[in-house]
C-alpha cells in the first residue's frame, strides 16, 4: 500500500534534523542501477529470500532502491516503511510497492537522518546501503535509534576483500573514480566492523561471492547476516 499514513512516520520530537526532499540526486546512476539490478535478479533472488526470511511485525527498509526486495517480504510482516533518497529510484519503488503482498509505504529520506520515530520498528533491512551512505557511523546510529530494544537488523553488503592485493585495488578505486561513477558507492568498506562499532550485537552471518562463479570483481566480496540492538542492561 502506498501513501497510507503509518504511525512510525509521525513527526519526530527528539530531533530538529530534517533531510532535504531529495537528499541524493544521481539520475544517471539511478537509470543504470535500475536496468542492471533487474538483469541481476536471477543471481540476487536467493540472496533476497535469505535476507528477509522470518521477518515479522513492522519493518524499515533503508535505501530501498527500485523496490526489488518488496516481493520477498513474508506475510508475517505487517507493514514496511521504505526509505529511498533518490527520486528516480523512489518512483520505481512506489510502482513496486503497489505489486507487493505486504503493505509498503515509500517515502523520501536520508539514512543519516531517518524521518521516523525512535524505537518504532521491529526490524531494519540494509541491502547494499552502507557502501554509499555519506556517514556510516551516523547512519548506523539512526538505525539503532529507530529499532526497538532487541530489534533485529538484517544486512547484505559488499565490502572489503580478504586478499591484500584486491583490498589495495578497492582502496584505490574508492579514492578515485568509483564513488563518482557509481552514485557514491565505495567498494572497500568494512560492514561488520562498522556494525560492531555502532554497538550492534552480531548474530549469524556468512561471507559469499556474488556472483559465485566467474571473474571476481571489486564488488564481489559480500556478507549477509543479522544483528540486534542490545536490550537495556538490568541494574
């Protein structure tokens, strides 16, 4: 469902920050991504299924892109609020939301200043997001804020390669052409380290190559898994 008011979208009272309506504007990359992601769906479909399996309740998806995850949410999810900052991708996500089996509301916003109330969600989904946010620490701080205590974070990210040679190549790309050519994306960020640094409790995760066969690209080194916002400690 698109456009239905949801309670987590009530104006925030705990922060004066408000992201610009179009916090990200990469129209050329958005068109490329929309075409490429559809072609890559035979490879990504099993990943999306694994990423979203077992979710329930109210879910926030940060950086929803063109909405390809929407068709994989289980019916145990009561509603999805999908944040997408790029206008072209957001419109595609709105179209995808109309075909989803669960209620999905697509709204503008930036990962570093999520336009939703604190502790309003049972789960948050990050799918190829941390590579392109401007401030990873602040974005994960926002994710932690909007999750209820004990809430679950599901993530699928590409990042640092294990080998020294490829890692040096990734670093060189991140300092030069890659972010400019690919909508702010960085290929060598350490997603697991960032999650630990933000105070999340890592659960099960696994490393994988995408695609599994063929030439290994700077973006091939991925990790999928889950983490939790810790419960408050009892005195």
